[in-house]
C-alpha cells in the first residue's frame, strides 16, 4: 500500500507478508519526497531520500519529519487503516494504466522548471 498525502513532503508505504489465507503488516516505510503533482500522464514527485539534504528543501523536510513522528504517535490516516488495507487486492478486471496518446515518459518525469 502506498499513501501520498496531497501536500505532504513524504509518502507512507505499508509492506505485507502472507499470513494463512490473508496478509499481515510486516513494516512501514516513510519516504521523504516533494509533494505529488498531477500531470496529464499521472503523478510526478521527486525523491529527497539521500545522504545529504538539498539546502532549499531542508526546512520542508524537517517539518515533514515532525508530521510523520506525530502521525506515528497518533496513528491516524493510513496507519489507522493498516488492518483494513491488509485485505485490499488488485481487481484483475481493472484496466492497465497507460500514458496518454503521444506522451513519452521522459516528458513527464523532468523536475518542474527543469
């Protein structure tokens, strides 16, 4: 499961493992990244998880860290729904996502302004 709050500088991943006839939560993973932007091709973001933080993003990432720590303490949002998400399954009848006609992946993944 991947949860990307629209204006947050992070995403939350839940990893599940088989457990009998179902699944159980193995672990959470928090990824620090630019807020997700909708494009014609889907969604764009930029991963900030590195050994060194970009200076211009330092304050936003610090705020995101505090937000994530508060979420872990309160267990709202995706964290509160962990058990519910463990039973989620992809519906085989759903169509495979694809880029719009004529779009190329390279056009859609360039950083904003870059």
